[in-house]
């Protein structure tokens, strides 16, 4: 079995010192680590540090959401020379070494950055059982459940990025599934084995999180989530005291990730069951976005009361999101004309008016069409993450990684009867301003698949999920440049070089 030193000593030290001030745990300084984990607040801070590093621009703060993964998914007609390497999949071609070398550092940062946070989670998990007595109430179970679930989530994204699709790659070596914090060599697991360990982590996490305040509908302890705040909070609809548990890997994030994993491996009955568990609590836990909370985006009113109604990301529908405090900076020159600006940018991602209209099938009533874009010169920028200064605090700085609509799309794909699949799709569409445009319940299974694809494209622009959808189905007709299924899989970086200090 091929072995990769994913937690060789040098990588371990990188991983444990990569979390800014939230988790300053040096592998050579066990005293610091023990000091951090003396209280349940210390464990909470360690988790917060992982979430903070996930917000980095090299990871979910940009490249794995609205930049690289959206480029390779074909949303944009890229003409800028630097980004052509992604647009034409040069990272997977041997004949153009210059462009491959351009892409390599980005791919290395994805790999190293995610494994760094897995190492931080393993640092927490290595001590938590021995410190069970320091936790109050059910916080031991909840924090451990979060860490286990998030570890599985991160491994799954690594699998989707760096391994073949499950159907052809289940018996092939894929990625290391790292469960221990130790200077030892972790082998490459077959994808089948990696997925089984992943599901075991998720099942354990689900059991530990059964008393999640989000699931019980109660106010969380301070170590589990901050309370929502901001002007007009008292009059805000659908913002409960546990609202910020969406920023943590909560019970429903675990179940939703299980739905993703089961669908990836082709287990549609279990994928459907998990999706339906989330859908069952939609009304109480994931209320649909209110149009009244969108009107401030396009309103000409200058009064603060009107301007605070800007739920651009549909925050109440988030199952799991990141609290990205420097989101405006991360968007600047990519999808936002900010301090750096777009005029001299080589990073800009723009849609023409015709491209935007085609994406939404000329349904201008669609909330996503109306409120999800900002005009820039003669084109449009994805604006779902824009942060108006008067926007309600409970809507700000939110970048969704799992949202409610995806559970409906998974249920639609796995439904035994196409009529049921259409009903799941129309549930989302009717809450996107399309209640007057119901789909034909008598459509064929093949037509239903086409409609599901359309919904993925409309819903997840800026979020990176369309790429994974294409890869899972080995769908290649979205781009004339996608001529080989191997383009869906990033090459695992040379970690021996990384261990020598490249990263």
C-alpha cells in the first residue's frame, strides 16, 4: 500500500501552528496544549479556531466556493490568462508545464490547509475523553460530536477533490483518513474504506449530538454558540436563540453530510432517508427565506429599517455556514468592486446579461435572479455575499456550506416516483418566487434529472457545489474544454516536498 506522510513531524507542526491565536498548539510544546484543554471553553476555542481557518481564502473563504470551483464548473467564460489554466483544465494535462505549475500551489494549499484543520480536530479529540469531568451539562458530547462530524466533513471534501468518482474508484487508493494526532505515516485508504470510516464518524457524531440545542430548540451554552444580536432583532422573523448554531457543525449538518456521502457512494435509499430527516424539520428549524427580508436589497428607501432587510444568502435556510468576518476583503476584485476594485483586476468573475438570463431561464421573478446579482458596468457579479452596513447583524458574514435546498434536490434525485421528485423540486422553486411556474408532475425521469441540474446551477453559484454534482454524475457536456473525466480529479501534492518546507 502506498503511504503518504500526511502527519509526518513537519506536517504535524505546520498543522498545529496554522490556526492563528485560536489554537496555538505547538507539537513540541505539550504544556501549551494541556493548558488550552483545561476547560470546556478551551475546547470551544479550539473548535472556533478550526472554523476560522476554514474561512481562509485558500479554502472555503474563496477558492473552494466562489472562485476556483466555480471556474472549473463552467459558470464563467474566462478570458484572463492567469485563470485560463482552470477554465481549460490545464492542471490535469501534462503538456503545459507552466500552467500546471501555476495551479499547483492552489491545489497544495487546499490539501495542506484541510489536513491542517483535521490535525487540529484530532488534537482536540485526543484529549477530550480524558477530560470529560471538566464539562458541564451535555457539552462533552456536543463538542466531541461537532469535532467528529467536522472531521468527516473535511475528509469528504478531500475525497471529492482528490479521488475518482466512487463508481470507478471505490477499490482504488484515494486519500489518507487521519484519525490520530501522531508523528506516524498514514496510509492511503481505498475509497470504499475511507467512506466507511467517514460514515462511522458521522454516525457517532449524530448520536453524540442528539441533544443539540438546535435540535431541541433551546438556548445554547456560551461554549456552543454565541447568541444572535443586532438592531431590530426583537422584530426579526425566524431568528431563534440557537440561530448561530448554524455556524457550528450541528446535528443537522451531520445528517445532511451523511446524505451527501450516501449519494456519492450510490446508496440512494439511505441518502433519501437522511435528506428526509432534515426536510421533516424545515418549518421549525429551517424556515424558507421571506421575501420581506429581501426587499431592502433593491429598495430605494434610505431609511435604516428598510435597508436592514437584506437576507442575501437566505440565512434561515443554512444547515451549516461559516462566519467569514473578512468576507468583503475576500470578495474584493473577484466578485466585488471594493478597495482593490474590479477595473484593474485579473480575478474578476462576471456574467453577461444574457448569461444571467439563460441561467434562470428568463424567470425574472426568481428571487435568485432578482437579489443574487449586482450590476457592474454592462455585466453582473454574484452578490449573494454582499454586506451592506445596515444589514441585519443576524444576516451578515455568512457563507453557506450546506443549505436546506440541497436536501430537497437529493430527495428529488432519490425519489422512487418521478412525481415525488417533482414535488421536492417545486417545494424549493415555490420559495424562490416561482410558485406560478410549477413543473409538470408527469415528466419523465430523464426530464426530472434535467430539472435537478438546472436547480443546482441556479442555487449554488458562488458556493462550489455544482462542480461536485458534475463529478459525481461524470457529466462533461457543460464545457467544451471538459474532454476527459480525469479533469475532475486534482492530483495529490508531493508531500515529501511539502514536508521539506514548500508549503
